[in-house]
C-alpha cells in the first residue's frame, strides 16, 4: 500500500538531501575523499554547488549559498539536525576520520553509530549497515 493507505499517491523514498557549504575545496575533501562519495554532474542552477551520489537513486546536494545558521553549534551532533548515512565497518571508517583530524562522537545508545561534523558544522550520522 502506498501513500499511508491514501490510494496511489504518496512518498516513495528520499531523492536528495541538501546542506549549505562555504568552501568548495574543504567540502570536496570531506565528502569526496574522507567519506568516499562519488561526484555527480550538476546542471547550472545560478549558484555554485556540488552533488554527490548516495546510491539507490539518492543524492547529496551541497549548496554554496549564504548560511543562515551558525557553523559553531553548541549542541551534540545527535541532538542536532543531521544527515544519516549507512556505512560498512563503522569503527574503521571512524578511525580514518579521526586520523584526518575530525572529531567522531560515538552514539550514546550503544548501537553501532557515530557522528561527525563536516567543515561547515553540518552534523553527519554514520550508521553501520545492518544495524
């Protein structure tokens, strides 16, 4: 049944999520190199940005536009708005980010999940696939 029982119209899944960035090089390094996401071709939209493939027809859109939010956020990542990504080998992935200088915060719930902030302060949750 689709559309929460309301006939045929309804949400089918996530198409993309968008985050605001300030520095292209820092974003490319974090999302492309450290997270290992593959870039997608992006049409000319009248403002700069980057797109990355999240798999299964889903994408991450990074927007270089004025940021209305503070990049320094005095709240734990798990209590902040965030993007959650499935990963394999969470501890290996987290160790690689920590070695690159990113603070990784393990989930307090005990489940195999961790949080990291990108160079612009956006919170990213990493959840071990199958958890």
